[in-house]
C-alpha cells in the first residue's frame, strides 16, 4: 500500500477535558491508527488538559496538538490531512448546546468542502432538537465522502436510510484497556461496594436509600467529567458518611479506576461510559434512563430493562433486578467490539492508503 507523502490525519473529539469516557475513546482511536501502521502527522484539536494523558499515546505516532478553538489551526490541519476522523462519541448533537453542534458540523462541512473524506468512528447521533440541525446532519451523511462505523443500532439505521457508506458497530472505548492488559482477567467482587457515576439528574438521597434497601453498604462516587460531576460526587460522599455508609475515594489513575469498577458489586450510572465499563467487565449495573444509554444497551440486548426513572422506588427495583438476575452483556459486547475494531481499521486503510 502506498501512503501519501503529504498526508496526515485530523482526529476530532471532545478531548482534553478529563472525561474518562472521552479519554478512552481518544486512546482507542490512536491505538487503531497505530495498528494500521500510519506514519504521517496526526493533528489533534484538544484543550491544554490533554497533556495529562499524552504519556499514554503510542510512541510511534507523530501527534501534533492543535488549539481546539483556533479556526486557523484546525482548517490548516484539515488542509494537510488525507481524512478527518470523528473518533468516538455523540458529537453531532444539540442537547448539550447548539454551539456544540455548530462546532463539529463546521469541521465536518469544511472537510467535505475541501474534497476530503469524513470518517465517523464509534459515533452516535443526537439527540437533535432543532430541525435545522437535523437537516444539516442529513446533508453531511448524504455526501459521497462521508463514511461511518456507528456505535448503536438507531444511529446505524438512521445513517443507512440516507447512505450505504456505513457499518454497524459498537463503542470502542475499552479497546485500549484490552490491548494494554488493563482489563482484569476475572472478577474480584467486594461485597456491599457500589460504584456510582452521577451527573445531575438523580437525587443523592434516593441513591442512598436504594442502596440501603439492597444491603449495599459502601460507596465509591466517580466523576467522569471533573467540572460537571464534582459537585454531585462531593454531595454523595458527604451524605453517605453522615448516613453510616463506608466511603471510598475514587482512584486517580486509570488502572485503579478499572480495578474499582471490577471490584464493585453494583454500578449505578448516569453516564454512558459507566455502563460500557460495567458491561465490558461483567459487573451488574443500572442506568438512569436517557436516550443515549437506552440506545446503546438495547443495541446489545433489546430486552434489557435495568434503567430507572427519577425516584427511589424505581431505582431500588432496578438495583434489585440487576443483583438477583444479572444480565450478561459482556460476551456480546466484546464480540461486537472486535468486529468494530477490525472494520474500523479496514475503512481507515481504504481511505488513507488510496491509490
């Protein structure tokens, strides 16, 4: 295969914000690129906090950090790239803010306008609340230079209704953990330990009451996104102590974080990658009902009903069901992940090593 001597890659995502899920997506995206033997520059728009994980980047890759909000640097990166890759996440959505959609849409649109391929890897779509944004997304997907490997069935079906340049897959965040041997070989459950990944939609009191009703006595509150989750994590720890629960501080390193998830008797999560880590490790879990998590879990098992609404009763019933009748999605997930990784590399090779 011949590599273009002038060509690099522009790798785009929500990178550099101390978000465990997005950090894993970045590391897994770089692992896939490394495995196909790519030798050109990789332009990485990210915040300055990305330096906290740069020591984990594959050493053979020529990674060049780009200011995330510098239009000039990003457009120059695209100009010097063979392809722009959206590496994991629900980037094309407007639930977070309409500005978020415009940011990623602008990068995608500029890529296609320059006649460069756009590759959406481990991506999901939406929620999209504004009709104008849905129309803009459809225009992107209809472009003959847009390709995708989707991470949930709803997003795949949506893309495939517009274009045939799409493959069904799953979220490949834990791929890096597997390749580096960070995924434990077996479960080592600590009785009574619950790992809790809260955002802002669930009452701490409801969580603690539900844990007590299900004989769970120790909590480890994990914040996947420092800015958004820290206040909730602190509230949970404080109330847990005053209510007689043991409280375990979350590990500060990635390996320790995976160990604590693996040791948990139960995981309660409001964030997608809390559920993905639980599934990948085979740990019983429940999730706060929302579109993104519902779509992902039911892409693995359409009958899985372990979500909860905003009440103590709903959460307690979900916990009870998960502990007494665990749903094993681990094997199906890893099977889909291996397929996703293989097909992602094949599409990368097709677009990068063109003749």
